[in-house]
């Protein structure tokens, strides 16, 4: 590539302030993937002494279809919850996940659908986080 062509290519990739737009919180939330949301939950739980059992598998397994990604335990509070982790925007439950949620809730178990924000709300409810 000639010097002139490289200079033109570089110029095309330069942004002007007028080319930029504000990024909304919703735009940022929409870009968070489920795996990142799950990592955020793990970090939060680790900081607060919440035990986490993972059922997430990157491959096919013999476990129950629809079982949530994580089970959260807080022995000092006698509290536990299932967590089906979903990205903040656009995450959808499968039919099997909906069935598992209904079954767990009918048995009096706590079932959380979402991620970091939903876990924060639950931790406030059980008294781990006091605001």
C-alpha cells in the first residue's frame, strides 16, 4: 500500500467530536452478555460471602433440562435461591426454564431471573446488604 493510500485509510478511521453520540445506560446494558452478567454475580457473591454452586455447562450434559445456572447459599441467614442468569436486555427463558421456575416457586423456593441487579435486590431482602 502506498504512503498516500495509508494516509487516506487512516483519515477515514479518525472520528470527529460531531461523529460521536451519547451512549445511554440502556445501550450499555444491552451490550452486556449473559456470561459477563454471571461473572458480575460471582464477584458480588464472593465479596459478600455468599456460596455459589454452578450448574452452567458449556457442553451437553445429563443434568435436568431447564435447571438454573446457579444456586446461591447464605448459611448465616438460612437463605438460598436459584438464579437463572440472563443478560440485562434481551434475555429470554426457555419453556423448560419457565417450568423449573414454576416448580421451584410452588415448593416455596426463591427463584431469581436476571443477574446482578436481581441478586442485589434479593441480598437486600434477606438482610445481607443494608441500605
